[in-house]
C-alpha cells in the first residue's frame, strides 16, 4: 500500500513548511500567543493567500480539499511550528457546512481569511457528551430563532466572527451560525496552558434569522459527529508533527550532551527508551492515517477509526512528552527550550474533542453495535 501523499498535497506541505520556517519562529509564536487577539491577522492573511484555508474546505464551499489527507498535510505542518492561528474551527466548519445542506453562502469569507469560524459544541459538566446540550433555541414571533444558553472552553473563540452553536429544539438537536456581534452574545476569553486561547460563550435571548439554522434532528447529530471526526483527524495530524519535532530534538540532545566523556546517547538504557519512543510515534502516525482514510466512510467505520486514533494519541502523547523531558533532565522544563512548549501542546491535544478514557469507552461501545 502506498502511503505517500499526492503531488499536489506534497507541494502544499512543502510550501507551508517553508513559509512557517521563515515567518513563524518560536519567539514569533510566543509574541502572537501573548497578544490580545491570540493570533496574528497578518500571518493569517498570508496563509489564506497561500491557499491553506482552501485546502481545508471542499469544492461545494469554494475550496479544493477537505478530505482526511488534506487535513493531514496542513495540520502536520502547523504542528511542527506550533501555530496558534484558528485553523481547527475552519476544518470542523468545513464539514458542518458541507454536511448541513451545503451552505456555500455561509462559507464566504472563510477562504480569504476575512471571516474566522469557531465551533461551540460542549457545555459545562457535559464531559465530552455531544448530546448533553441545555442551550435552547425557540421559534421567535418573526419566524426566526431565539437562542439562550452557554458553551464552555471554545478554542479561539475571541478571534471568531462566526460561531457554530449546537442547541436543543423540540425535535432534538440543531445547529446555528451565530454572528459574534449579534445582540446578546458575550464572550469571556482566557489563555490556555499550551499557549492558545479559549473562551466561554454566553447567549442571552440572541435573535437569529430562520436561515441561520443549518441542521436539525438526526441530521444535526450526524453533522456534529462528522465535524468532530474531522477535528480529531486535524488534531491527530498536528500531534504527529509535534511528535516528530520532539523526537528529533531529543535525539539531537542525546548526541550532543556529554557525560563521563561520551555523548549520553551512547548509554544503552537511553537507547532503549528512545527506541520505544520511535516505535510508539509510528503507532500514532498509523492510527491517524487510518482515521484520515476512514473520514469519508460510513458512520460506524469513521467513528471507530477516529476514537481509536484519539486513544492512541492520548497514550503516546503522554509517553513521549514525559520521556523527552526526562531525557533532557532539568533543562527540559525551561521556558527557553522549545521542547516544553511542544510537550504542553501535545498534552492539550490529548484532551481536546474527548480524552483517552472517553474515546476508549466510546470505541468499545461502538464495537458492541
């Protein structure tokens, strides 16, 4: 089986990696992360000009990608540079809009970077349960909708101009696109441990037109699951990029750190630990490839593949983060070294869109039918 990407995807990956190597150093990342916006509009615009958002959206939305392997090549490169720009929401919205009646009109602005999307699906105390939704949508007198409720820990919420929100209606779940500047929308942002930003969303009798509902009932839950699956593939590819950087930097340290007159990489015990790290990283890469390949399969195959990938990434991410820092010693905990910043992001990925325990239980449940 050939696991190589197509020529177009390789060209995109090479272009994106060169751009990030030249324009997105770790110091630049720290400066962007500490800014009030939490992302760089300049970098975001330049990445849009390179066509990166278009690679995350399908043709019905004006893009040229959107498949699992398109997500992989983009997010693996983003992971290698620890990019904090709001790409995860874009990858998920691409599935929400494509599966939710193909609303290309609502995707306008996403390709050129003038509009930024966030996805708000989880609520306080829901513990990753996508159906545990108390946010309520009711028909208004004008035929539109009135939304009230809240969402928790929404990634890159402050930067969003459009927010896709799940809410409960009389027929079950529904999805709505909420403009950030709508009356009754309030946002409380905060920094996350990995250098990104999150936020709490509060909706107080927000009035929306009828056409902002993009899915309802069983279709809404299916659309949400497809979007979360795309998000997991994106996070998995980002994690693979981070894992490769951590492995390479740790190997370089073992080759150059001298103790007792020899590089510590000569010590057999450390060689065994690095061999384990390398094997586990390949296991994680294989799991993400499998999830990307299953992204357009039937629901059961797709959901089992993405849950399996998330379980593997949670376990491997923790192992590699801990091993790499221990092999570096005390310097592995310092701000000046890139390693701990990659390790923190890797651990955070393990908790986004469901942690290892949640997806292990889900994988077993799906296997039982």
